[in-house]
C-alpha cells in the first residue's frame, strides 16, 4: 500500500507520496477515495502512471469523473476496494 497525500510525510506509519507519479513501482490497483471534484484532477496522473485497475469507491464518483476515466481508457471498477481486499 502506498498512501498519497501532498501534505503528509507518513500515514499510519507508511511513507506518504506527494503524487501517484512519485511511487517507484508499477501499480496493480489504485483505489480512489477522494471527492469527485478532486479525483477528476488526478486522473491524468493515474493514466500516466498506469495501473491494471482503478477502483472508484462509492462517493468518489461523478458522471464527469467516470467519463474522463473512460476517455483515458482506465480499467474502472466502481465498488468498495476495501471490501474486495477483505475478501482475499
């Protein structure tokens, strides 16, 4: 897990990155837990970084965000990523 927050150094003991682009490894899954107005602003970086799955969690979506994700050809899964992770 790689937390991202431009204002924090660590979150729950994990090194925090300023941007998804700063993470030094390839990503399988990105979990979006941001208000849609902010989430839509990071989609370009998500597309540049690349990932196998972009999980848009309930409350993080908007029609505009989902359309932009589709335009960027991101593999969007609209569901709670924590519930999925807990099932594995």
